């Protein structure tokens, strides 16, 4: 049985000049938010999520993007941010999160069966012609993305204490909307503040399933033993009227030529109580809702003082690179499940922001050499599985499945008060692998992120694509496609855009690529081409499963303080919690190369990396949700250069003679010349729709296994750092492994493996 609620919508009220006497319910202090009870499920369920939670929602009809508002006393309403409509409301609980893959696999749903009201599929407001038309684009006959901006445009969420105020536009009108629940009357209130539109405005209030009549300004919907009542009161004579639409919905129509402040009350209960409730609702018309515009300056703080969480310095004093730990407050007063999924620094470098896939953003302060005064401040909550974060001009941008959100601290209290929709044009269907991953900017300020596929045929044009969003957020476009599960990106000093992908169907092994506009990177289901492609753009290199079974992002060394690698590229492994130096080469415009592993270990699967302008060191963040060697669910580390000598390969070049491998330090000539100190093997993969690929001989493609390659000679060149391995049979190959067991000039052992791919041989 459906139980109805009244939401309170309010429209952008900067020019509102209506009476501001508040209804009695508005004068009261906001109802404290319900604290999640300890229950079965994941730790995510027991979090204090804040005033709202962004997600998709498993309802009828299903919602691809919504914000569910916690009204207290177990009352909840969900607002569809693509359709700009209050989609449904319920009592008895908040949002129930799924349990698969720590809550990331499965569909969130109302944590109650006591649904109060619903609205049908489609827009929440009529368009300029007075129709509830769905003017969204189609892909394979199915609509996707938000409604056209000329119809409605989602702007974001303001927080006034624990109350969420929704902001959007309808045509030329600006709307602010808020909702609350009156526990005394057991009704929902939806308040609207609307600026003039120059024409009437009509919105859907609720579905009307049953017998409907209108009397004394109250809509009565009877369906047997239960009755739903809807009333409206507002500023100005006949400023807002209820009616029954042809789609069996109660509609609210406003004149649109003047500012309008209106409030809807919605009650559902036993029919025997309906007459008493009608009298109560009519009496409520003596009061007028107040302007919400006065509540848009931020109020709080909501989360209290920062948490003091001292970090830990590495005890290692002998290695050139060591791993310090910025301790994650796994136990905190909010039960926040911190699983670090994006990271960046504010100007000055002593302060950073980290997002958690559980929906939070935290500010980390006092990042210095000792890490003994580090604090964590809860800054934002309720975001939709964020997996990327970028700070631009000291403003935090967070990437969720639904949108890029720009976070504003309006009253400078250290907490976000306005969650602005920077861009929500990306499609988001209810498929598990459709994560939106990482967030980078180029030198012009444009944004980039990667969008996962659904593993089968694409359901919308953003599946498996690199997405570009303009600097001002006004335009979204696909930049490249053919990705499967791209958990990480990077941006080079010359706007080199890199992206990783992970083994699966049409992806023989993990890999990372430097992307070119319009490129296709192998996942045929996301090719968007007819006929289907029979080849793909090569990655920089493939990575065998024992080296990197699940790739993260890339980061370029921008610091002179981080050893001998300034200007070079690094690769992060989520699966094996590892950091790699990339040996990047380019022949005839095509990138190729390999990786060598730093002898370091991290607490979690590292995915995101940033260099700190203050200390010049690398900071990495990650989590453990999918398959990973990580021991902790979230981690933030500093990879610190100690000044000790570094003996590692740093460059690789494949030529018609063999392989030139350059090291960071001079080598011992005698140990280099002994070909027994070198070993080379190679193999290929097969590109098929199957999950991953076995490793196949190059000499006999039908045979599984590796080919041992003869090193005819090894010669130390004049710079005393570069070795030429003469390989008469060298040829392009998907995977090569080069093993070195030599000595540095000072006698130090240099025992390292390089994993690389060769697409072209240089001509010297």
C-alpha cells in the first residue's frame, strides 16, 4: 500500500517579495536526523550519511540518479536529479544499501515497504508547451542523461543545518525546494519558492490511484481503506492550484508571472481519519511559507571538531624511497567507512582533500615532515560513489557516478554548504561496472575522467569512454572509447592523457595507454562503430597478472626533490598495491615502453597519486573493495625520497640491434658484459571476447608459454649508464621481460626486472 508524503519545494528566491510568515512547523528546530541502527549488511549501512545520500534507487520506476533526503523520524523523500522531480517518499527508514562487494554491487532501495507517494516515469515539470515531454537523447531506442537544459536544469543542494534545500531551474524560472516531515500530523510538507517564468508552471505532486475529488482546495484520493490528502497554501491569491492530470497524477500549477511561495501538505492514512485531517490541512492555509533564499548562506558546523590522527614515519633509514603513512581514522564518531578514492592538495601543500567511495570528502590538515599533528575534518557527505577528486583554485571538485560536484564552503566553517552540479550530462544506468573514475585537468583547465562499461554491449554512448568536460562545465563530450574497467588516469606535463584498463573480456591483460582523441582501446562492446573494429590502438605496455592484476592511475614526477625521475611517468597498481617507474619511449609518434617496480609496499590498493608542491614528495591514496592484496580498506601514503643512491632502470629503447636500457647510476662494466647476468623472454596474448588471455609463444602462436630470447652481447655505452643488449631476433611483441643481475660502479647489486611491450623498432 502506498503512503504519501508532502515535500517542500522552494524556488530560487533572490527576487522573492512575498510574505514571510513561517508556518508553525518551519519555526520549530529541524528534526534530528535518524541515526542508522546497527544492522546486518556492510559497515556502509551503519554510517551517519548526513542530510542526504546520492545514489541510484531500485524503485518503480527505477531512478538512475537521485538524492534521498533524510527528514528525520524515519521519513525520507527521493528527488530525481535528471528529471527534476520529487519521485517518491516513505516512512520507516532511510536508504538500504546492498551488500555485494562491500556495498558497491547491487541496487540501493528504500529501507522500508511503507511507500507514501510516488510519481510516474518522466519529467517532474511540464515544458514550455505545457507538456510532460521527455526530450532527452536516445541510444538504441532508450533515453539517457538529464532533460534538456531549456526544460529543467539541476543546480545542486544547499545545506541549512540538517535540512537540504534543492536548487534547479524550470525554463526561465529558478526554483528552491525543501521538504520536512511533521511527526505530530504525520504529513509531509514540500515547499516551493519560484521566480517568475513568464508563463504558467506545472509540476507533478503524486500519482492518484483511486477515486479523486477536489474540495476546499484539498485533493482527496480514496482507494479503499486508505485515503491520500493533498493541500496547497501559498503567497498571493490563486498563486498555486491543484488539479488532476490526464496521467492520473495530482498536479500543482502556478501562475508563473510573479514570484510564488507555495507549500504542499500530503497525508495518507486510514480513510476513517480523513475528515479530521482535511480540517487540519485547511487550517494550515492561514500561514505562508517563508523564503528559502535567506537560508542559502550556510549554517553549521554539522560535524564538530577535526579528528587528531597522527601519521607514521617509515623506520627505514637505508633505502632511497620509503613509505610514510597518513593514518586513516578508521574508527570515528560518524561510523564513516573511509575508503580513499581520490586525492589532491590545496595551495601551499599542508592541506589536502580525500574522497571516499562511501560518499564523504575529508580535509587533511597539518601535512608536514613529522606528520604528528595531522587532523581529519569531515567536509562533505552523501556523494554518489565518488572515485575522483581534483582541486582547482582551492575549490574541491568531486567525481561521482552522477556528476562532477563543485563543493563550496559558504560560511568558511570548514564544511561544504553548497553541493553544486558542475556537470551531470554523463549517462548513468544501474549497471555495476559503470563507475566514473579519476578526475584530471589539462593545461587549459578542461576536465577528464574515465567511464566504465557494463561488460556487454554499450547501453549508452558513454560506456567505456574517456570523457572530457569543458573548463566551465557547460559541455561534455566523449574523447576516446573502447575501455572496459578503467580504474585510473594521469595527465602529463604536455597534456599527455593516460588511462589504465583491467583484464577481462576484450582485455587480455592489464594495461595503460596514452590516449589520443578518437582512439579505440580494444573493448569491442564499447567501440560505437559499424562494422565492429578488427584492431585497436596499442597501450604503452601490457602488464602480466603477477605484476599488476588490476591497474590504478598514473602520475608524472613534477618535482626536483624526488630523486632522478623529474619529468618521468609513474604507474600505480591497485591489485598488487605497488608503484612502478614507467620507461616511456616513442617511435614514429607511437608510445611504447615498460615498467620497473619500486621495492615498496602499501596498506591498500593505491589508485591516485599527486605530487606536493611544498615538499616535492609523492602522495598516493587507495582502497580495497575489488580484488587487491591490500590489508586495509583505505590508505593514504607519502612516498619520500631520502637522498640515498638510486640504482634502477630509467629509460628503455627498442632498436633494430636490440634493447638499450639506461640506469640511474653508473654500472660496473665487467658485470654488464657478462651475458649470463641478463635474461630475456617474450610472449603474446590473444585479443578475444573471452576473459583475459593465456600467454602464448611468439614463435609458435598456438602454443602456450614464453620464448627465451638469446642475448648475443651486452655492452656498456660511453655514458656508463646505458646498456645495449644485442638481440638478433628482436621484433615487435606484446610482452617482454628483461631481467638484470649486475652491479653498480660502486659495487652495489642491481637486480631488477623490466616488463615491456614493443610496437616499433627505432631505425638506428
